[in-house]
């Protein structure tokens, strides 16, 4: 008699492996780090080691950081984007907002996965203000492209509305996963966030306040994914970190369903 069990056993293993590959999970972190200057310390003090330690403890796959100094006197002329990548062992992409004191200031994306493509877009500012940018990286998982976007929106409402309109137009036709994170300088009930929610689903928890670092009372730091894909949020929480920055970090897991 031929053994018909063995081929079915092999097929079962192969099927389970395929299912494992499709069951994706991504750990996401967003954090406005205040150029690594702890609010309780003197303005000349920076502590990138603490920021890196927070990131490593979360084991995040993709990280969006805002308020990054590159070669500025106030942060000891350190390229904070490059240094944080070194300290965490991650790939990185810096997106400049402005030139400042012979250096640059903006946002950075850290990724455990190789960056296939990176893009920087200057966001519109109808009212004169500090320039803001949208940084985007492309990574590949299981043969599919995932876009991870990081930004820090303006303090002025008219500019935030124009900037969110730009972001919506950029991603409205994407079919594969887009993750948007950042300090959006708006509360969930305000128009910029409501506009983004036409295209994105916002991760949320009750009283998910992110600023100030001690006794936070506002939520302005967000993680979102574009609508119409199979991914869902899990384990959303704001980290109880009160030393490293004037914001608290936001962590979310995204799972394929």
C-alpha cells in the first residue's frame, strides 16, 4: 500500500507556513522628542540614549519621530537622525522641515526593514510660518509595498487644513497599506483630523492624551491607516514616559485580518 499520509502532511506544513507569512503584524511608534531635550533639564542638555532606549523597549518595527536636530549647536552639532539609527540598529530617512543655525530641523523615520524608496514633500503654508514636510518611506513585506508617512503639522489652523488636504490628495487612491503618524497639532474633534478621517482610520483609546508629558490633557499625536485594507489596530497605548520629551510616545500594533 502506498503511503498517502506523507504528501498530505507536507502540504499541511506548507499551507501553515503560507498562513504564517500572511499573518502580518507591525509595531508602530510615534514620538515628538523635543530634539531630545528633557523639559526638566537645562536647554543645553540632550539625551538621545534615553530616546533610543524607549524605542528599543517597544521593539517597534516602524518609528516616526518629530523635532529632530541635524548638526545644530543646541544639540552639540549631532546628526540626531543618524545617531538614533545607530543606537537602535534601524534604517532611517530624515525629512527636513527647515534650515536652522547652519543645520537642519525636521522629522525622521526609523525602520527595521530596508527602505526601498524614500520621498520628501514640502507641505503648503497659505499663511507664512515655519515650513513643514511629509516624509514617506516604502518597505516591502511578503511581496507587497507598505508606505509609512511621518509629519509634524503647523500650529496655525489654516496651514493645518491645507497640509491635511495635501496628505489626503497624496494617499486617497492607495490600495495597499499606508501608515500615517505624527504630531498633527490638532485634537481629534478638530477639522484637520476629521478631514483626515475621510481617508484614514485613526487608532484611538479613551483619554489617549499625549501632551504635556506630566498630567497630559490633550491628544495631538496620532497613528492612522488608510481605509479599505485588511489591517486592524491592536494594543493602542500611550507610554507613561515623563522625562525624555514634552510629549508622550504613542504605540500601536497593526495586524492583518
